[in-house]
C-alpha cells in the first residue's frame, strides 16, 4: 500500500522520531537496584532518594505509579505486581505533570506518531475529523484523542491540545453511536470528561478537599490511621475513584484506583 500527501508525511515523521521513544523507556541507574523490591520498602527508598509520588492508578492486577525527582529532573513509571516492583522505567516529564524539555516534546510527538502507525487505515479515512485541517502533530493528537474517547479511556490531554480535545469528543460520539442499542448509555467528552486532581498533591488538606468537591467528587470514606488520614472520593460522571492520603494537614498522595474500589 502506498501512502501519499499528509499520510505519507505522517508516517515519515513517525519513522524519524521513533528512536527517542525507545530511549525514554529504560531503568535509570539510580533506581535499578529497586526492581524486584517489596512495594513498601521500595517506596521508602524512592522517597529517601528524592522522589515524590505524583499520581497512580490500577491496571488489571498491577498498580502503576509515577514518581518525580526534582533534583535530577527524572520522571519514572513504577509497575507494582503481587506486592513487588515489577519494573521501573524512565518516562517523559509530562507524565509527572512537569514542563518537558525539548527531548520530552520529541518523545511526546513520537508517541502520537507511532500510535498512528497501528491505525494507518483509520487515519487514511479521517472521516471523523470533518473539515478540520491539522498539521502532522495535530493529526497525531487528534487520533490519540479519538482512540481514547472511542475505547473509553481516561481523558489525558497532557499538552492541552485543542486537536486532542476535538478528537476525544469525536471518539465519544462514535462510541455512543455504536453502543446506542444498549439504551441509557451516555459518555462524556472534552475537558469535562476527566477531572484533573494531580495539582492538589502537596496542597493544604482543607483546600484540596474543597477543590475535589467543586470538581464533582463525592467523599465516600474518611479514616484516620497511624499513617495519616485516608479518604476515598468518587466522581460518577467520569467513573473516577481516588484514594487520598493526608499527613499533618497536607495532601501526601492522591491515587487513581479501580472504580470497583468506590462501588464495592
């Protein structure tokens, strides 16, 4: 199959920037010894070495956490399985809600372009983009957003891209159309579909809890333990379940967990 025009340029872009993606996914030497460590002791070591937990979520039987080291400017993705650190990979600063360097931007473009390689046929039709005319990067963001919306993934618009937002809306509309036979199904799209919460990490507890409520979250549980106060929040509109840990009046961690945690 021969691609011409924008599609050919897009595939060429993906080929040129694919290398930075592979370069990002590796275990930094400073934490390589923690692969295989128990989750609790591993977290203590990460904190001792200057890392701070930014966000996390459950994925099947694993737990995914993102940690940021402000001294070394490193963002790492830690996968915990069966109570142990299964893998620790360096990832882009954007995954830790930090402003990325030029290298991060190149990697982010590569992720979008590489994803398009797997959906070349879908992108070549482009019927869901309507009359929008995007450049190569915009096309990559739109298609990433469309796939996230279409397959019910969380709204992750790291670069605050209008193209991603439009793509997410498009994907949600297509998903609603394809599942309309179920009746009563309604999805969400755009910036209202996914409520941000990572910016509340480290904030004063009363301020953070007030912000969560203003963003549509409802508190389900509030328990005080030896390790601080644990609170559970649920947002039905986006099916987000959060576990919030506060210590000494400040938010210590906010983790996105399986919706089942809030609904059981």
